C-alpha cells in the first residue's frame, strides 16, 4: 500500500508538537502533578514494597498501599534502569510523555490491524489521543490535572484489545500477555479493572466453544489479578485505612448528562451504532466484538451506581467507571467511520472529513470535548510557579523552623484570583518534605488517610469524603469554619499531631482567630502571601533509627494508653526496653501504645504482616504459573 508510513508519521508529528508545548520547558506542576511526583520519589527512596511507611505526609502513611502504585513503580523502575543517572524530574517528565502518547499509539496499531488501512486508522487514533469530554483518563483530567495513572491504564486497555484480537477472531490459545495487561491496568488504576475483565471475557465468549473459552478467559483474569496480589490483597484486607474519595455527584441523571452534554460522545455513539448495524462484509466487521463493549460498560456503571454503592462499596464510584464507556465509544466511533467509508467508491474521502469534524467537536460545556492544542498559561511549570509564589524563599524558611510537623491550612495555592474553588491551582506545597526534609499535614491533593479525614471533617472515622480538599480551602479546618475555630481546640489538636509550625495565606490569616489571637503562636515571618506561625512550646518529631524504624518518647509518668504523634497503621510493631508492647488506633487516627513503666523511649517498626506476605506469595505463584505455561507453549 502506497505511503503507508504517512498516517503514523502525521500522528507522531502532531503528538510531538503538542507534547513539546504542553510538557516541555520544565516540570509540570498544575493541580495534582506535584503529589504524583512525590509518590514517584517515594517509590525510588522509600522502596517499591507497597506497605512501606512514609512519614512525610499526613503524620505518616503507606502511600503506595492505599493508592494505585503502578505509575510510581514505573518511575522507580525507569530511575533504577538508568542507574540513577536520571533525575526524578526527568523521570516524571518521561512518564508524562508516555501517558500522553500511549492511548493514541495503541489505538492506531489496533485499528490498523482491524481495518487494514493506515488512513482509516488515523481519525480514531486522533480521538483516542486528544479525548477529554469529562473522561478522568482524558487529556484534560488525566494529563493536565495529573490523573496520570488513570490515563496510562486507559491506554493499556487499547493494548489489551490488541493482544486479544487474534483470540477473539478464533485463534485456539488465549494470549498470556493479556494476564500481564490485566495486572498492569489494575496497578495503574483499578477503576479500569472491570473494563479489562469485561473485554477479556467478551473475547472469550465471542467464539465457540464458548464454555471452554470462558474458562480460559477466567484463568487469564485470575492470573492477572494474582500478579497484582502483592498490592491488591493487603489493600482489601486493610481497606478501612483508606477513606473513599466520593466527591463527584454519581446519580444516574448527572452521569447521563455528563456523557450527553459533550457533543463528541453522542457522535461517537451514533457512529458505533452505524458500525453495529452495518452488514457490509469486509475487514471493518472484524471488530464487531468490540462494539459490544459499549452496552457492557453501561451495564457495569449501572450495577455500580444502583447496587454496589447503595450497599456501601464507595471505593470505585460509578463516575470513574464511565471511563470504560469512553474507551468503548472511541473504538466504536472509529469502526463507524470505517463502515461509512466502505459504502463509498473512494473510502479514504471519509478521512479528511472525519479529521475536520474534530475541530467543532472539540467544544465542550465544562471542559474540551477534544483537547486539540495546549494553550498558553494552561500548563504551568515549576520554575515560573516557584518564582511567582516565592516558594524559593518559603522552603528555606521552613527548613529553619523548630522541630515538628508543618501544617498548611490550605491544600494548595491558587494560580489566579478568581473566587471559585475550581480555579487554576497547584499542590506544589506537597513537595515540601522533598524540598525541606520536613513532614507536613495538609498542602496536598485530597488524600484518603484517616488523618486527612480528621483535618477535612473533624473525624478520622471510616466514611466517604464527599468534598475535595480544594472545596474546603479557606472555609474549614477540622470540619469547623475558620472563623469559628477557637485557639484552645486548635492547640489541643495541633499538639496531638506534633505540629510546630502553621503556614496560612493572607486570606485565611486575617479571618482565623486561632492564628491571629492565639497566645501559643507567634508570627515568625511573612513571605509573599504566606504567613508562618510557630508554636512557642517545643514539639518532638519521631526520630528515624533505621529503615522503617523510628524512636518516639512517651511523657514520663504516663500510665495506661499513651498517644504518639504518628499515624496508626495495622503494621506497627512497638517495643520498649526490648519487649513488645500493645498498640491501637485512637479516635484521631493516630497511634497509641501501652505506656512502658521502665523507660520513656518507644521504638516503632513498620513491618509487613501475614497478609502482606500472602499477597507477595500470590503474585510470585501467578508469575511462576505464567512462566511455566509460556515454557510449555514454547516447547510445544
């Protein structure tokens, strides 16, 4: 076929031009990106094991146990593969490039295989590359906002369909690579796991003999989930340590409006229907099994919204599962374009028309339908933001404050002066532990730890977080309006959390009596519009004494249960004088130990338990089974 190289070259040139403008020029720090970088640094410095405890945020937390670790693991593996020669910022930018291009590249290869024409594969690949339209894995939210793990997992779904293609068309043996991709999707973002499982089982059931193939499909799914067992099993066992993030309205009318209000999505749905109803023989019919994914993903959303969430399963809210519908509509729309082209004497005439249609379909009511170009000012980089907010002066000042944790009254910093909570902002303060070596509370994106729940709502109890941290900024702290929070209550909580320093912006410092009228605090300095307040009495921070080991002191004369200024974890082992002492969780989500009688020093070790080792064993057994089956096939 003449000039078969031209369509992928055009797609690659566009992707490079977009990426150079959006991702070049420094570290992207819009919205959640600083926090995602922090987790990559965690995987590099603290370790890959998901249960490793990180004291830097929220009085300490096993960051990669209660958040999908796949993205951070990729960053750590890239860093170690380069022998440590790549900085963490370079590693992170490389991952952003991968997240940007993966959906478009995998979709192009898949459609090229399905349709047999490189030009007909181009419109669908462009839509997969640029789709936003309320999709959490799209360009706007997945790449610009910082939900990069979700976008990578979404891109891996297209690769999964590609790997399953021959089997769905009747090949006798299921592809073992599908199990690895199910694991990868789960580790990158479990919201996509249901879509991954559905596409595997659909590929199995599409051809006869259905029963045998379904068993093989279930075996692939089991192997994939088993490979992810090192993270998945401990997560399920300790799920009460992660508060569900359920801030989006997930009612069916709202979910339906989110889809129907974006013009590009109804158009893709119409094209999917055209592809389904088309009886034209030819290669475009090869993907008919993928067209069944749209109704399947709708069914998954309905089950989640109408059954799972009313029963209390709020960890995977229905609005996150809608990404699977976006995925299915992209493929259905591409097949619909091919079905229309098959009716013409010159099929490729459809291609420029489809590409031109992307321009008006880029419009959206609350975010772009297609993000066709990164406009100036929408992708802020660290040097300009750090300079503009004077963080280059704030961080040295915070290094010098007395021992103890630093409380940021707000989760982030606004990048313009509009009053709406959703205005452009950055959580660049989340990097304070990296830039200063000081532990923080607050200053990060909405976090699932019980201590974060305490700061947001006043309670560390297990219940969904129905508001984003940004929606609470400048309004409440410990669930109390800033103007109503009295100094005594604030001081009591701050002492229990080991807070020695408070950072508040001008807007908050002027309305918060617990800061301005608090005799226990003194204003240390003002840098830019950051105000630094320091407690007059001293606070002791946990002292590291080895890998995953800390020493803390219990006030002399304490009897019974003694509270420590470190977050509770079911994996804590506490010792005093060489003897193990009991531990428990208090109402604030912090650790309590039975006070020793002969010493005030308590040594804490965060070590994996039986369920962690069981998860690791499941992953190793699954990997061994996969290797043995690969070896058997190679010998056969």
